[in-house]
């Protein structure tokens, strides 16, 4: 059983059953390659989705750490500022004590005046 195939130059080509089997197997191979190509595209799409999801997750973790650290940083800064105010109150109390003492001790009065405190 032979088949007539029309070629591009409009001449009929007679194909034997062996040629038909070869053409059939080539068509099957092309179908398999097309399916593999489709499967690979799907896998790349899934990989892209996984990479984007992972990137967003990592950025979310970093943002959470920064936010948490910011709260910790603000609390530490608030504590240090309060300590500075306590130190300033102590320094002002010491300055008032030296000012009072300078009324009775001329050396202290001269020293404070030399340093611009009186």
C-alpha cells in the first residue's frame, strides 16, 4: 500500500509503507518534543512563582526585624535620654551647690568666674 504525497514543486511522490512509518514516527517525535516544551514552560513558570514568593518572604522577614529593632532602639534611646536628664539634674544640683559655696569661699568664686560660670 503506497500513498501519493503532493510535494512543493507539484510532483507526486510515492511513499512506501516504510516511508510512511518514518513520517509517522517523526510526527510522534515532534508531538513529544512539543509536550516536553510545554512541560518545561510550566516548570519555569512554577519556578518563577517560587522565586518571587521566596523573595517577598525574605523581604517581609527583613522588614519585621527592622520594625522590631526599631521598637527596641526607641526604647533604648528613651532610656538613655532619661538617664541624660537625670545626669543634667545632678549637674545642675552640683552647680547650685558650688554657687552657694562660692559665697563663702573666694577660691571657688574666682575659679567659677575664670571658667565663665559666674
